[in-house]
């Protein structure tokens, strides 16, 4: 029987053109490698950060589920050490039904209808009461509900609920394939206080698995940049040390090149892999004094190329 990891390698990883199996272009000196990757992380745009999470092997998240991403670089741990980087991400786990579905669980004249029995089955389990926002002013409350997926009309209805009344709506949780297909019923109420603040509470009614959050989860991902020449054991030791110290499980190893056995070992230890070549920034170029003779721009005094990933001064060309 073929394992999941074997499928990962056969379908995605062990491809001849995968950059993880080939050294980074020689224009990047060993001493500059970590600095260049950290700089790329520090100034990265959303597209690059999404690629880091979506295209690592195995992927940490699906692009359609990512809401926000931010980075920290050079994060202190202890003993004067620091993690290369941390990604802060919000992952969407639940979405409201679109269009909003009516909620009716009442029996018909001649007994329970087929639809009512199906709705009763989907809502046979009840979660504990949970708080979405507590003692918030009106503006933050409206913003919180809107960010969670409610329309302006729904937000207005929720805020105008009478005392002890509930707003009922259907939602979908994500399934194992990453699709929003698991329906559940959500009851929401608004508590108004004399000082003008509001508290939003909710409980969910579901068939089997309780929704993991209201709409999105906040997660952290450790980023570790593997220096060339560092052994597998030392790399794993440092990653595990940083994961334990920072309280982060998910990790991405960015490396210049790696053997297939090392890659398998990392993946089995819950570490995703990403090729450094995708993050190295272009350098200021001078085609007239570049040592790469195979380039069509080589030797041109009036070359329009100002920044280049492959620029190598003639003095350093071997």
C-alpha cells in the first residue's frame, strides 16, 4: 500500500525540475543566503507569503482559505538566539450560507415532514455558549460581525434583537477536502449594557463534529532557513528547539537544496519544505561587466536590465 508521504513525493516532490533538488544559483554567496531570504520575508507581499504557505510540501493551507498573513523576522527565543521568521495567518474555517437559508424546525399539519426530520438530524448536538465579542462599542461590534461574513442587513437584524431573542442562520464548515459542505445551525444573541457596550454570544447546533471556531482561526507558522552544509540532525534539533520554545508546531524549512531522504525525514517530522530560489531577491546588475557569456544581454553597455537574478561580476566568474 502506498503511504500519503509516498504519494506526496511521487506526485509533487520527486520531480526532476523541483528546485529543492538543485543548488541555488551561484550568484548568491553562502554568507548572503540567510540575509537575502530574511529580507525577502520582511518585505514580502501577500502573493509571495501565500505561495510560501500554499506551495510548500506538504501545503500548510489552501489559498482560498487564507484571510490575512503577516510576518516577523529574527524573533528572539532565548539564550541570545532567534528564529528566522514567524508567519501569522488567519485561516477561514466556517462561512455563512449564501444566500441565507430560512430556519424552520416545526412539524407540519400531519406530523414531521421529511425536510423537518432532516433539519432535526443536522442539529441534534448542541455546543456550549460561546462569546464572539464582549463589552464592545457599536462600531467594533459592527466591524466584527461584518468581518465574520454577515451582510449589512444581517448585522442590523442581529443588533436589533429583542432581549433573549436569537438570530438563527445556516453556516458551512470545511470538510476533509477543503470544501465548505458541512451544514450547521448557528444561534446568535446580542446583550446590551447600560454603558452602551454590547456582547455577542452564540451556540451551534450540528450533526457530528462541532465547528472549531466562529469563522476563522489564528495560527502561527515557524520559518527556518537551512544553511548550506548543515546536517539533518542539527537542522531538526534547532527546529524542534524553536518550536518548543515558541509554542509553535507547524514549521516551514526553506533550503537551497536537500536530498530526498532528508526531505522524507522532515515531512515525517511535521515540517514542510520550500525552495529558497523562490525567495531570493534580484540584485543590481551591470550587463557590460557580467561574467555570464551565455546571456543575450551580456556585454551590452545600453542594456535595459537593471535588476537580475543571474548577475555575476566577471571578477567572480569561475
